């Protein structure tokens, strides 16, 4: 049963009409207001909502707490289409990143979303980093991802001032994408497929219904309008938690205390680069450090060719601590100088920051100690709940593959 209107401030009108239309135009006999409810309007929630909305005779609601979709982590990242070379041979991160990369390139071409296959060099300055590169090279052989060693002469000739004392690996399938354009496109396709979006609607509680298995009679989702403070409640047959930095709070509000989880917040600060002296045509990453919380302060490009450096790893206590920490500029410069000795320090300007929703304090790479894979699962002991936790990098690259997986888990084509 739907109580009170959900307000869509993005369009300045009540969602009530759209919600009612969605409810009454469906021919499927059901008691819940919606077939699917996705909480979280980031790139992952949008991709899932768009995928599920394509199922015939179903209705899908996407709930977002802010006034528009895509304002948290999905718009505060490096916008890199990763090749899938960091996360061990059998992880979900590898599987979904490699598949998601292909889906994303095809999607961007089909729907004219801005993107570019820039390629990337991963560079080593010491023996430990060289070993890391060799590990990546071996892994790529195993998982069938293209990489090649760049010869010394090529580094000298084509390297555009980049230093790689112990070698470089070229990843030709790495690229960049306009993350905002991608999300607007997913939103448009979702709405075209009949999906309903409720913005300004922070979810306050999620309750499984049913006297037997929780969720067997659906779910009740309550939100409070961000402007008016009015409460709304809907019921849904299935519930998908794709709330990014808010996902663990939702998880913990449903499960018993012994199953509670904790999120750790790893802020990544970015610095833009105003110098015109450097023209760099590809992305440059330092070889990953085992156990580090990120991939190292790297050089990325936007679609206009502008250079930015970041993100570093700064552990913070709050998911709202999004101010760039300008005090970390010297640390960033020290890291950048290792692979770009000619960098003009005075041209680095604090730009923006994003926060990684991490399930542990270490291990961004490989499936070894401290590594946390994506959690994307049908929750045991409940019916109709797909839970997504720890969707850090490469979540943007993987988003379309994650959506396929959620659809498969829900409709039975993917077994856990
Ligand atoms: C610094 C950094 C760099 C990165 N670089 C890359 C990269 O180059 N390539 C790559 O593939 N990935 C990258 N990532 C990872 C990628 O950005 C994320 O994996 C992806 O954006 C996650 O999307 P999401 O939809 O799960 O989360 P989000 O974008 O955070 O969306 C979740 C949404 O849920 C909403 N929400 C939360 N709680 C509630 C609630 N109670 N009620 C209603 N709504 C709620 C939030 O407002 C938010 O809009 C990077 C991440 C960071 C932090």
C-alpha cells in the first residue's frame, strides 16, 4: 500500500501521478506497490534500475536521498574505464570489471556517451614495483586481458616525460568516460522503460514483511521528503540496496546485530593541473603497492584532455568529509615526481574529493590478504533482497555488469 505522495523535486512535481500510473498500468496481479525498489541513485543503482525496468509486466522504483541522482561517489572518481587487471583471477571485481568494460564501451558507442580509449601505462621505479608489474602481466595472461611490456626505447621516445626506471606495462583497453553523461543516459532509458524516480527521498526504514521467511510477503520502505518532512511508505516485492556510502546503515537496520558490518571511509583527494608545458596523451599509474587502500596517486585525463592527479588515500571518520585536503598537496607532489619528474608544482590546484566505501582498511588490489571483494548477493534468510556492499573501484566500470548480475540473481540465471 502506498501512503502519501513521493515528491520529485527534480521535475518540481509530485511523483504521485507517475506512481499511480505505474501501479495501475501493470497487468501483473500483485499486492505490492512495485515489483522492484532500488535504493540509491548512483551509477550502480541507475544501471540496476534500468536493467530491471526492462522486465515485462513489472514496475520499478528508484529512490534517491538527494535532489538529483549521481551526486555522491559516482561523480567523484577518476572516470576511468578500468581494464580489470588488479583484483586477482577469481574475484567478482575482476569478473565484473572485465565484462563491464566491454558492456560500457558498447553502451557508450550505442548511446553516444562521451568516452575515449586512452590506454594507460603502469610504471615501476623499484624492484618491488617491478614485481607488481610482473604479477599483473601474469594475471592478464590468465584472465585474457591485453597488456604488453613497453621497451626502454619506446619509453624514451613516446613517454612524454614519464619516468619508468624498472619498466612499464601498457594497458590498451583502459579508457575514460563521462560519468555524468553515462548516468543521465541510464536515467533517461530507465524513465523511457516506465521506471519511476523519487528524489529528495532519504530512506528511513526498510522492513521485511511476512510471517514466515522475512520478505516473503514483500518489503515496506519508508522515506521522509527532504523538503517538506512528509513521510511516505511504499511496499515492494523485491528490494535492492545500492546505497553506496549509505548501504551499510541500511544493511545494519535490517539484520540482527551479530551480522552488522562496518564501512571505512577512504577519502581520495584530487589536484587539477593547470600547466600547459605538459601534453600527455595516456593515463599514467604507478605500479600498485601491495596492501594499499588505493591504486596510487595517478595521472588521469578528462575528455577535454585536461590533466588531474589523484586520488590519494586519507582515512576519514565521516562519509560527508568531502572537502579537498589541500594540506596533502606536498605528499601528492612527492608521489607524482617519482614518475613525472618535470611536473610543475605550482600548477597543482586542489580540485575535488571522493570517498571509497571500504569494507576493510587495506587491500585495493589482488585477492590476497586484506582484499575485500564486492558483496553482491541475495541475502540468506530473506526473500527478495539483493544487497550490494563495498562497491568501491572498479564500480563505475563494472556498473552495467553488476546490473546484469543483480537481474540474474533475482530471476535465477545467476547462482551464487
Ligand atoms: C576517489 C575514487 C575514485 C574512483 N575511481 C574509479 C574509476 O576511475 N573507475 C571506476 O570504475 N570506479 C572508480 N571508483 C569507484 C566508483 O566511483 C564507485 O564504485 C561507484 O561510483 C559506486 O556507485 P554507487 O551507485 O554504488 O554509489 P554512489 O554513487 O555513492 O550512489 C549511491 C547513492 O545512494 C544514495 N543513498 C545513500 N543512502 C541513501 C538512503 N538512505 N536513502 C536514499 N538514497 C540513499 C546516495 O545519495 C547516492 O546517490 C572510484 C571511487 C572513488 C571514491
